[in-house]
């Protein structure tokens, strides 16, 4: 089926999870929902064999990825950074190149800092980007909303986790769909 170019699919997507770390997560608005949503996305990525790239910002000071997310990772191999845009670390660009895909499904924190700077740089480098609004968060709701608007203006698709799940699934007559139902209930 010929689909709109902004529609995600399992064959061209990478799930990018930015900095869901112990000291950061506790401070963000609606952090329980964001963590649950990221965990659901990781399970979804496993069903559809979507590669996952995880980053951690200065883990010596901010801690490591929270256990609720770490348990759903296919492997725990974070790309460590001390710059806000993930593209400031060569290992990050290398991981994306190795995956050989053109679309980033973006989750993580904080929306207006590391998420936004990474998204802007990804668009600049020619990636299609979908920011999953209920899987990103920040300390102040205003910063979250403004960053989503800025990323939309720059060319990112702003969507929700459930919309992405069904968009990639495409059909209701597959085994993947049956497994997806367990995630959305």
C-alpha cells in the first residue's frame, strides 16, 4: 500500500530514547506516565524488530536509566554524552548509520533541551522525525508545549504513542496486532 511519507513503518524506523535517567525522571511533569509510555514503546519495538538507541547524559551526576525502562531494553548499552544534542557524540551518529534507517521515533527527556536539540539536528541531517508527545517530558509544562511547537515548525511530526503503535501495525489481521492489543489495554 502506498502511504504518506510521514507515516512510520517498522522497516524504516529507529526508536530513540533520550536520557531517561534516575535524577532527571523524578523531576519531570507526569513522570510516571512518561516512563510507562517509554516502556510500552520498547515492548512495541521488540514486537516489530525496530532498533533502539538509548542515550544517557552525564550518568556520573544524573544516574543511569531508570529500572522500569532498563528492564524493557533489548540490551543496555547507552551512548554516554555530555552535550545536549545526541549528534554531538560520534557514537550516536555511528549507531544511526549502522541501523541504516531514515526515521527516528523520539522519546525521552527533557523535551526542550536534549530532545529538541537532537530533533532539530536530525531534521537538518535529513531524518524523518516523529516526536511521541506522551513519551517526552520536562520539568515545566510550558517548556514541554513550546518545544513541541518549535519541533513541529521545524518539520517534525508530533504524535502520540498509540497513534505510532497503530500506524506501524497497519493491519488488524496479524499476530503483531494481537500482541499490540496487550500493550494498549
